[in-house]
């Protein structure tokens, strides 16, 4: 199954959806709807968030009716998929704790992503 996702940038209290300055970098709130999960991780590029690089990403909520737990993959050293993408990994909560693959619905993941334009 191929990766399929939709990213919707969420408006702040002033109605802005573009990345906004936060100290020395930019941040954006987004809703990522993963409609097709792949075993290697659902890779989302920085450009989907309006950024050129990602320095930090935080999951602030998720909705999944299939009993999956979502997390942002990182290495033992703390590195993301790359400096310009993150990978969302979905773990099955069915007692096997396997990484989900070929699932038709990863659900919606609300995120705050920090990076550079």
C-alpha cells in the first residue's frame, strides 16, 4: 500500500495558518490525516507544513478508531527521519504491539511542528 495523507494547517487565535515566528524559528499547528499506513513509517515532508526543515515536532492529540498508538520515529541519538521530514509510526494496541502496516486508516494526528522557512 502506498502512503496517503492530508495535512491541514490549523488557524491560530488570529486566524493565521502560515508558520509564525517563535524565537529563532517558526512553528505551525497542523492536522495530519493518514489514510494509508506503511510499515516503514508514514513520512511527512517539512514542505507539507510550509517549512523547509524540521527542528522539533510534537503530537498534541490523535484520533484513531482502529486501536493504534501513533508516535514520531527518532533514532537513539534523537534524530528524525531527516532534517526535512518526520515519520509517523503506528503501533497496534491489540496485544501484539506490532508496527502497523497496510492499514487503511491511521486516523488524524494533531501536531505542532517547529522549523525554518
